[in-house]
C-alpha cells in the first residue's frame, strides 16, 4: 500500500512537469498579461503592467501574485447584459408572501397582486444607475372597510379604495474588481449589494444584511423575432435572522422608447386615479407636494450618471 501511494504521487509530479509548458504560452510579460486579460473575459486593459517582471518561468506563473487590477478602467458597455439594461423599461409586477398569497404591508395600504413599474437604466464607464417609479392601483373597497381605527388605510391626500399611489426606488453600483462586469454598491446607504453576470443574457442581483442574504433576484433578458426585448425577473426574499423564504416577486418587463414610456406612465396614473400631489414623493408619508415633474426628474436622473 505504501509503495502504491508513493508511486501515485510520483506519477502526479512527473505528469505536471511534463505537461506544464504549452505551445501557446510565451512567458514574456506582455503575453502573460494578454492571457490573463483573456481569462478575465475581456480584451480591455483592466490590469496595470508596472510590477510584472520581464520574464516569468512556468513555476512563477503559478505562484506569482495577480497583476494589479484597475476597476475604474472597466467598461460595462462591453457586456451584453449592461447594454440591454440601458434605456426605458415598463413592467407588470406581482409580489407574493411565502404562502403564495399577495403581499400585504401595514405601512403601504395598496395592493401588490398587480401593479406596474417604470424603470430607467444607464451605464457609464464602470458604473450603473437605475431609477424606478412603482405605480399602484387603489386598494379594494372590501379591504378598506376592514381597516380598524388607527390602521393606515391611505397615504397622502387620497381616499382608500378610490386613489392609487406611487413609490420610488433607486440603485447605484460600480465595478470594485475586474471580475467580468460584476458590480457592487449599497442599497439605502447601508445594505451591501452585488450584481453578477451569468452567461450572456442573465444577471443575479443580491442584497445582504450582516452577511445574510435578504434578496436574491435573477433577471433573464430575451428578445422575440421582431427584436422586442424583454426582462423576466424573480426576486426571492429571505428573513435575515432565520434565512427562511418570506416573499417572492415576479416581474415581466419590456423595453420601450422614451415616448411610449412616458405615455404609458401618464395612462397608469390616470387609470388608477393617483392624485398629482401624491406623485413620486421621496417619502409618501411626508408633507412634500408631489408632481409629475418629480417622476420625470427621478427617472431621468439615470442619464446624469
């Protein structure tokens, strides 16, 4: 048995030594860096050459530290997912509790079973910016009648069962490594987030609280025969303490022109009888006066990246 183990180890060492040099490897610093850039998934110069010796032996290839990375040189537009994310998107949304029923919130008295989202996205260099306006229909009259005294039945100046409302969201992320177009940032200034590219048509966005995942959202980008682009997203929610599932979102989105985008936003606002002074307030509970201009300014902020 001892002889067999020794022999196996010997064969392994000999095998490594024999197969180490490859015909497509030239150990000059320029070729090594080129190979490393190819392994990184991009031909862009994301790596700095200053500390690389003029020549590297095979053994040094395996023990030499990574070439210094310059995340600011990453260009997200080189990646198909980020090119697709740029522009104007309209979505139909459903938000569910962990038992499969529509999500309910004591602080947001509007239905989650069917609402709409209007999203803009933009990339510049190594940064991505997204701005959302969610548009909610009025609450069902039967639910309004079930509210007891002291419960929140409406926000702003509307009436429960008659007026809908809007909510804002924003996300900013950028490259912190040269890791193939992946980006990171903070949600609400405190929750770490990361978006990882998957293949050439999907993205995984995750949010953490004290290293525990609280949301894991997969987006798949598709296109039909006419060239119409779609995004389908499913967002899994998790309790940060127990790590058990507590919610699920199902988003169906299509990419549109700027003109169609704002025309449909205006139509949704009118159809769901949302009062102008409740539109796109940074805090729906505040005394701030809303306006359609608030919505446009928020959404177009993506272009100011």
